[in-house]
C-alpha cells in the first residue's frame, strides 16, 4: 500500500487542524471578551444616588459647628510599635 503523501487524518494534518481550531477558538473568546469590555466601559452610568444630590445655593464655604458632649469613635484601633524596632531607636538617641 503506497500512501503517496496523502494522510488519512490521523497524522500531522489532524494535529495541525486541531491546533488551528483551538487557536481560533481562543482568539474568538478573547475578541468577544474585549468587545464586551469596550462596550461596558463606554456605556454611560446615568444613575446617581438621590442622597448625594443637593440644590445649588450661594453662600460661604466655611461652616462652624458648636456642640457639647463626648466624641465617640465608630471603630477603635490600637497602633502598637514593634518592641525590637523601638529598643533600637532608643539606643540611637
């Protein structure tokens, strides 16, 4: 049986075809994703939270607030200095 260079689809041609299909699929998915990203980026977001809107009025920018009482933080954070660094710092001064 002579093959005369004609394959039956199980050799190198099959692998090349499969590789081309995979590469074409990847390129197609990337292009579709890029198109979606561009349209999402260019689409204007027209919704504004009504609580952030205020009427325009002319006046001073400086405002003063007078209140009595104790200020309570919403969250308390302890900031600690590392001991090793602090001891080195004390030796230098």
